[in-house]
C-alpha cells in the first residue's frame, strides 16, 4: 500500500509540473511587461500593412504586432503574404522596411544593432549626412560574415541557401567575412555574400530610374507612364521588362528594343517590383537582374468646398465679398488660391499662397462671373512633378444682387433678417445607409412667425446647379433620397407663402456612404490549434464586436479518427458542418469525434448583414483514453495441511 501511494505522489508531482509549465508558456501576457520598464525599446513599428506577427525572445507563441508598438531586443518579426512593416529605430532616423513573406530577428549586443534576416527581403535606410559616427553601428549578420550598413541605404534579399543578396542604393558599406578579410561596398554595387566573400552580380547593371529611395509621385488626375532606365548591361541577348505587385509574382510587361537602355510602361498607383530578363533566340532565359522595388504615390489637389461649382451667390449690395473655403490633403506643404474675372483666365485678381489656413475672405468684388482653382505643393522633390504644384479643376461662380420688390413685401415695414442655419453635429456630417442613399437634414431658425415653408436645395459636389434637388417642407427636418453615394452641398431657405425669401442658410457639405460591415471577431485562444476535450466538447470564445446583434460560428470537418462506441447509450456524433447563431461571444460544441476541424466566426449587425471574417482557425479534438482492462479475479491460494 505504501508503494502505491508513492507512485500516486510521483504522478501527481509530474502532472502538476507539466500543467504549471504549460500555463507559463501559453498564458497571454502583455509583451511590454517583459521588460518591466527596465529595458528601452529597440525600435517602433510605424507603418503596418496587412498582418505582422512578433515573437519575444522569452516566448514560443506568435502574436500580432500593432502600429506604434515598441519592439525590444531579441524579438522576431514575420510578415504575411501581403504584409509590410516599417521599423523605426529609437533615437534615430534610421529605419528598415520589411517586405512580404519575411522573417527577421533584431538584437542589440556588444555596442551594435544586429539584423538576422532568416528569409525574405528588406530595405535598410541608415545613411544620414547629419548623423555622426557616434551612432550605434547597424550590422547585417549572415552565415558567411557580417555587413556594416551604418552609412548606407541598401536592399537585402535572402534566397534559399546560405547566400545573401545585397545592393547598395546609396552611401557605402563594409563586408567582413569570417576569416577577418574586409571589403568596402560602394554605391551601385550589387551581388551576393558568399563564404568566399562578396561576389558581384554577373548581370552588372546600374539603375538610373525609378528610384528606390523615394516614392514616385504623380497627379491623381494625370497618371503617366513610369520611365525605367539603366546602364552597364553587357549581355547581347534581347531584354524584357518584368513587373508585378509582389516580388514572387513578376510577369512579362514589355520587350526592350535592341540597344535601348530605357522603357516606359503605364502602372497603377501602389508598390511595384521589377527586373530585367535576358533571353536567347530559343526563348531560354540566360540572365536576370536583381529585383527592384519602387512606389507610385497619388497626389491630390485641395478639395474646394465653397463656392460650389456654377453656384449663384446673392448679395445685398456691391462691392461684396466671398469667403473661399478648401481642405488640403496630407503631406501638403502649401496651397495656392487663384481667382480670375474672365473665362479666358487673362485677368487674374488674386494669387495667394497659404501654409496653414483653410479659408480666405476676398473683398471688393463686383457683380458677374468669377473663376477660381486651388493648387497643392507637396514636400518631395524626387517625382514626376518636381517643385510643381498639383492644380485642381477650374470652377466658376456668379455674384448677383438680391431683388426684393415692394409687391413681395408683406407689409410696408422692413423685414428683419432671420438667422437660419443647419443643426447638425460633426458626427452627422458623414451619414451612412444600408439599402438606398439618403440624407437626414435638420435646421433651426430664430423666428418662424412669418415663415410659410422651407426650400431645401441639395446638389452633388462638382455637378451643375441645374441638377439641384429642390424639396419644399414645412417642418424643421427632412429625409431626402439621393441618387447615389458621395459628397453633397446642401442649403435651406425660409420663404413666405408668396415666395418672398426671408432667410438662407450657409452651405453645408455632407457625405453619404454605405454603412461598412462589422469588423471580424478573433478567437481568444492563443495562436495555433484550439484544443477541445477528450469527451468531444469544445468551448469557443471570441472578441466582442461593437454593433453586433449576434454571431454566426461554423465548425467544419477536416480530418477525423474513427472511434469505436463501447456503450450503446453514448451520444451520437454531431452532424457536420455545424452552423449556429448566438447572441454572446462564446459557444459550446458537443459530441465531436476525435480529429481536426476548421472553425470560423462572423459578426452580424442589426440589419442582418454579415461582417468581415478572418481566416478559419484549426481545432483539434484529442482521442479519448483507452478504457482500463479488467483483470480476471484470482482466487487466494489454499493451503492443505
């Protein structure tokens, strides 16, 4: 009996130890607590596209990396198929851009920052003329040596094997192999890091354009072909230009005329990769260049808010004044307002540049038609429009004097001006719809005694005034159906029964847009498999989504294990697939046979619309333990004297 209790104690100790270790490794923790405020962040994630995952050095599980979060010493980062992240180093202007399908580890030790690129590609920007040599060295590790990138901008790729592809875009770098030999890599050099040292690319080429350093910017209304140019190619085989939105998916775009060192192709806005490919007369590829990355960014003119297109502005007397209003975009250095008094734009009455302002009051205007436009100047200089502003479309408006005759006056007494304005909070300037676009308008007036009705005017931004929707209403609110989603300019007028204008509100810009679907809920279980119980029961929980009326979860079979029923009264296996709606953010599934399953959940809003959905998670139901075998009873030995 004593031996039996000893075995139970050992088993209990082992089980408790395993449980404690599992809880420690898999419990969700705030990554920032790992430093306990004793370690400063090594870098920050400042620009994230798609899904980026991180894994601290002290954890086994991958978790999502969010924009603005700190990155600490020893952390690993990996990007999804379309994921990109910019990592900005602390107290420095240096950064790295990690491309899709990449895995990297960041370390800081022995007075240097080390980058271990395990797979994928990245761009390093650490050259800064204003930076002194006292800055922490930035080192790229490889199996064959290490590269000092502290004074260079470079593109790095890690193909299969131990080699490491490198191209020095600007500045210079130094490479040291394991035997201690050093080599300096200068601007324009490209090749691979091998065990024997640096091997220059056989396809020797220097790219002149487009630049890898800065994005190529173009007018959003005037997309132009991208100009590719290079020199230094020695191959005599015909060349072709290959492009694509991903590094792994390049395709033939155009063939290069023999002897030419340039080509122009029309590409959409966004990130692009390209390379040159040489083929012989049999169509076989004889040489390929490195893959280069560049970005085409759209530049927009300021949004012109007031006066509206082809609007007629009524004033009591001349000379009068007009308050021009606009909205500038991001990264705009300055905006310029131009006003002309003739259709041929020969008589300019105003040309003024603004840095922070979003309006300007122009006085001393006479009656007639005026033409105006806004232009934006951006900060960059390396673009297809260097030092040139993006000009918007020319719009026109007219000034006319208000005519109120004695016949329209209700009395001989002068009518006091009324204050009429929209009563819309900022949250209602953008209005959402589900089925048909509409606008909800509310307004207020200080005195309704002489007002017979209101005239509401709504017009799509940029459309002619002849397409204005006019609605007569006696109430102080109205719900208007509009033909389509977009930006609209609304105004309301207060009138007497005979049409006498008593008051007019300022114009109001409103936006009608389709109500976005709900965001996707995420399962709260740690990354990896969601584990159920041996009895076929699984508990699923997910994050709550604001605005969700209910959730729809689905369980599908991937693989199963045949289980023999030992008792006739055991429950029958669940019918798959399971699809069920619940109002809470949890659900319990029963009677699942052992095997692997796919589970997913989607939020449903109050209008019955399904929201976004994340990739399905995998769930595993373990096999039940084997029933203990009963031993045959043994009879005690009988002694016969």
